[in-house]
């Protein structure tokens, strides 16, 4: 399938309108043309600095403006980060992602984060960061340190964005993605669904991602985790079929990107997750926490993958059976 960066909103809405079985067949066909159909890449995410973020993102427990019960924490020491990274590797994760609740990092804080990147890379793992907005110079420093991926989500469509975030513009996010791409770092960018957006907004979010100059190498699709004390707590929940369709359309629009099931899997049945894998998802976050919200326990994830006959893709492109990964987790 030819890679495109010129999708119209009408074309994407038409994909969402295809009968469900036909949409999944098309997405699975695209998936098989570009990936091994029964392999999944696993990443682990660690919050290296929690809470007290000055942004007002309506979904986020870490915003200082939201009245949640989250306790703020300082930047973790290098030794604690390395302990977590080693445990993640032993459990089968090939990529270690580190997130800090900043609007943008200071150069002093970036020095400490760069030490973390170098340490994780020495373990033979891929590295990913999400630190907020970056300047050109900061992005170049991260590239020199060997950073593999930088995550910066667009969150939602341009039209709906202002109802969710007011302290950072959509263009700010696009500018950071451009800095990351220009520096030669792989881009990880997706969004959150289930925030009260329309079907048109979900299509427009995918349009923004698919029409970037280059498709993101990794596209996390998050289902809103409702946290008490945030403005979006109590929002109408997204229908499971609509979520699966979003995964399928993302796979069709961005054939060579890893499409990741991210936040919200605690709200999904095994059957919905299985359908998402069939629709083209081939990456998950693994572990009991996604920054500050719950994630399915590791052995639960591995048991599901084992039930589905899906193998784990390791950092050297080999595979690890979920059964062996469970044994490693149990003995780690």
C-alpha cells in the first residue's frame, strides 16, 4: 500500500462508515502486508517526575490545576530509574519510556534525563521520553545522547482541542513534533479518545497524524481514563466498537506505524483487546502503571497474549513467548 500524507477528512470518514467486518478485513490485510500478524511490541512506561504540572489538560491527574489526590514527586534518582528499566527488560519489554510532568524541561533537568537515556541504552533497550515541549537545541542534545523515540501526543482534533487544553496551542505540539523529526529522533504521537469528542473529531485527529510530513513510527491510541477531580471525570464513555474502528482506521492510514493500545485497557474486555489486535494494533504498554493511572497487571497481559497466540517482539527483532515472559517476570 502506498504511503500517503494527503488524506482528506471525507476519505477518512468514509473509512469509518465501512461495514465493521469489511473495515476489519481491510485493516488486517494492510497489517499483514507490513508486519508479522502475531507479534506485538511491548513498552514499559515509568513516571520519572510526577505531578505539579502547570498545564490545564482536562484529562490529566498531574495538572496542578486539577483537584486530584495525586501526590507530587521530584525527579527520580538515576539508580531507581535503572532498577525499573532492568525489571522491564527481564519481563520482556524492548522499549523503556520515561515521562515527566513538565510543560517543558529546563536544561539542568535535561542533563539528568540524558543520564537516564544513556543508562537505559546500555541495557540494550530502546529509549523513549515524554517531557513536554522541546526547543531545537534540547532536541539535538537528546539525539546526541542516543534517544530513540520522543512522545508528544496531539490529543485530539484541532477543533476540539481548545475544550481540553488552553495552556498550550495545537501549533505548539506540531512545532515540537517538527523539532523531534528534524533532529532525526523517531516520533511517537497519537491521541486520546472518549473525551466527549465527535466521530468527526476522531477522524480529524487521525488525519492530522497521517498527514504529518512522515507518519509517526509509533501511534498510541489512548482511551480516556477518568480520574476524579479532573474536568473530564464523568464524560460519556466511548463505545467499544467505535474504539476498535479507530484502531482499524489508524492502521489503514499509517500502514507502517506501530499502533499501540495505551491507556484505558483496564476498561476493555479481553474480547475488545483481541479485536483491536485483529484491527492492526501491534504494540502495548506493559506493567501496572501508565504514569499515574492503572494498567492491566503484567501477568494478565501475558496470559491474554498467550491465549491469542501472539508472541512478544524483543529489541533484537527476535521473539519471546508470553509463557517464557511470565516465567521471567515471576523470577525477576
